[in-house]
C-alpha cells in the first residue's frame, strides 16, 4: 500500500520541486533581469551575492514573501538546520494563503515531514484561488487513493470549497480501478459525516463505479444519498414515479439506477408525469434496433425473473410485439424476455426470461425489434416490473 507521504511526494514532484524552482525565478528577478519565468527545474544555485543581498533586503522588509521564499529555497539547498527550517515555515504560514509560491513551498515541506493534513490544507489554499488546478487535481486523486487520507479529504470537501464540484467530477477521467475504489470509500465517509451529496455531484462517481464493475457499491451510495428504499423491487423505479419527481436537469443526466429514456433518429421516448406515477411513451418508425429506455436492475446473477409490462390499454398491448426487452451485461450474451400466448391480462403483459441473468445488477433495456418490414409502433407503458416467479419448473 502506498504510504500517504509517498502520495504527497508525487504532488511535490509534479510541481517541479517548486521550493527550488522559485529560487531561480526570484533570484533572476532580484538581479534585475526584466524577463523571468517560473521553471520546473532549478539546478542552479543562487550566488553568494544574491544570498547576501536577500538578507539585507529582508532586514528592511522582513515580511516580503517573495524574498523570504527565495532565501528559504537558497538555504534549503545547503545544510539548513531544523530550527532554521521551522522558523521559515512558521513565518510563511503566518503570512496567509494568498501567495502561490508560499503554498507550493509549504506543500513540499509537508511532504518532507510526512504531514498529509498540512499538505491538503495548502492544496486547498491553491485550489480556492484557482491556482495550478489542472496540475493539482490528478495528484489529489492519487492522494485520495491512500486510505489514511480519506477523512482529511472528506473534511475539506464537506466545507464546500468552490473546487468541490470540479474535483468530484474529475473522477470521470480516472482509468485506474484503485482511484474508483477510493471514491467509494470517500463518498461513504462523506455520507457517514452527514454530507448532502447532490445528484450532479454523485453522477460522475457512480458512472465510474459502474464502468469498473462496482455496481453494488454504486447502488448503495445512491440509496444512502437520496434516502430511497427499493422495498423488495428488482427495478428501482418500476412506475417511473421517482423519475418524474426529479428536477429537469437531473432527468437529463440520470444516475445508473434511474431510467434513461432517450429520443434518437427514428425513435422518440419520453417519461411524463401521470397521476401518482409516470408513463413511458415510445414511438418508433420500425427502422434499426434502437434502445429507447434502460435502467440498471437489482437482479442477481443466475436469477430468472419474470417481466411485467403494464400498458395503458389492451389496444396498446398489441404494439409490444414490435419491441424486445432484454437483460444485458457488458461482454455477455443478452437474456431476452419472451411473451407466450395468453400472457396478457388486465393490461399487464407477462414475459419470461430465456435464461438466468448473466451478471449481478444487469441493465434492463427496451429496444425496437426489427422484423424485416417497416412496422412502426407506438406504446404507452405505465410500469416495468421484474418479479421472481413462484413456479416449480420452467
């Protein structure tokens, strides 16, 4: 397991060992050169003349942060006693958080002394001012992967800094399973602490968990965050009532266990409010095999559920023949639901799966079913339920 000091040291390396890079920048500035820039490498040492000049300037202006940082960096390249080093860091800490090189130098010191709490505080200071954000976020994600950092990072995020949403969304770029597993730990800690995670804050993390196969964990966090219960249902929102209760912006970006009904060329699908619940209204021109609606289910691998499709009228039930319902898992053969003769009663069509679920928490999808003819279809569905049948055999 990577130690927390190692993760912070990565951040120090990413910033180019700025305690020394700043020495080159400020040294050039003090020598009076008009054009200077912060470089990521600083092997050159400040000359004795620059060091002497710095001490004279600081004697007149002891709180000049640029000169103080430069002197600190200059002396740190030599044999700097611990007491002198602590004096530098104490003074820099007392000068506030609005100077970027100061925060960079203090992060390096936090890495050197293996102080993750101090490092995260100084990282926060940079992020609050929008400094070095693109460099910081990838390494902060690495720090998050260290279990001992979970509480520290959660504590900063729970204070709702302005970079909170950007950081929570940054997980969308993560390809490392360790980072996604760490996000499970972080969000659970924030929920343990009573943090109110919004739909928009949750979505990138839950999507990342689903991509990494952590579907159970994604469901658990979603249920905790919105206080929902499934009460034995195998579909989180069988009658679409939870979906229609969402704000419009959240309907456009559903969580994995919420319904995703999308219109596309040749097919229209939308969920609208109706009575105490909602309705899924689908129109399809008969071309292609578009997926018009999908949701992740709570079905476990090897379960063989029945599907109950509630339509708004018996006339509408005939249009169901133009659609196919499936349980799908990435890399697995879909399981198709098939309706036998006489399986429609009281506006409810009952389908049986042609095999067991291929994985835990598969997606239930509704797609157009091309039959080699132009057969357009229109149907209004009031509920889609998966139930475990009570039968002795198939």
